[in-house]
């Protein structure tokens, strides 16, 4: 019995090839459904030239749907910066925390000279007990990318280092490496974190302990114990930190 020929279905070149860029732009501006505008925003980010993408997406920061606004803020961070960042600055006071976060992160990624607004927006989210742990970790990661942001982390270290969420401790201890002696007041907590359940936290903690400029019996003991850590990267970091304090 002859077999039926297998019909070859065309494979899409990309998920947005069904419409031209101009049609996606119209959907982004006029589609009544938030889901359609969300999809159109993704298409515009994918199809538009980097030099024009931001200009096309900025108006979406005023969309009536918070998910669309947050996506716009996030995708703008991957586009080329524009001179007029007014829509992003206005989004720093959005009612939705995701929108505020994405707008602040994009402004900092774009290297906007006015960092006070974005950093204030991020630190307000840090201080809000309702902020989700994953966002807290992303906020710390964003803040530690700038000198002013790192300075904003310092007065909040006690709370962040004591977080129950491993992701938050990871990003905070990573910031501590860069802060160095500025976190000397938290040496006891960092000694505890040298034995944290998360390998990355242990690695960051022992690296920081070698850069604090202070040596205590507890600090040295923590590094000596970490030098035998089951994680090779943690053990190597601990040995390096021990070598840094040997002459102190």
C-alpha cells in the first residue's frame, strides 16, 4: 500500500512574520485588547531597528494596562537610548511597582545623568515590605551597578543580608564585595554567611571578608573552615581571602 506523502509545513522565520512592522505598530496603538497590545509591543521590539525601537515603544508607558506598561519599561532597557526620557521619568511614579522598577532600571541602563529619581524609586521598593523577593534581588543587582546605587544599599544591609530568600542574599553579598570596608560593621553577619546554604552566598561572603580591612578570630576561623568547602570555587575564594589577611 502506497504511503501518503508527508506534507511539509513551512517553518516561520520568526514568531512575528505574520504582519509587517507597520501593522504591529498600529495594533500597539489601537488594539482594544491588552493581550493584543502586549503581543504587538513584543513584535515592535523584535522587528524595529534599534535606532527607532525606543521611540515606538515609549508611548506604551502610558498604556491603560499595567502589564503592557511594565513590558514597555523592560524592553526599552534593551533598545538604544533616546534624548527625551520624560515618559520613563513619569513612569517612576506609576501605581504599579513593576512599572516603577522597569522604568528605573532602564534609566540607569541608559546611563541617564539624573540618577536620583531612579535610585529613589528603587530604594522605596526596597523599603516596601510588600515587594516580592525576586524583585528585591533584581533591585539590589541594579543598584550595585552604580556608585550612587551601592551607597543606597549600605544603610539597608542589615535587612538584606538577613533575608530568607537566597537570591536576595546572593545579590547583597555580591554588592558587599564591591563595597569592601564600608560593610565592616556587618562582619559578624558575613561570618555567618560564609557557612550559608547557598554556594554563591558563601563565595561572596568569603571574598568580602578578605577585603574588610579588619581581622577577628571569628573571621579567620570562618575563612579557614571555608577553605575546605565542598564547593571548589568557594574554597578557592576563601584561600585567596586568607592570603590577603595573613600580614595584618
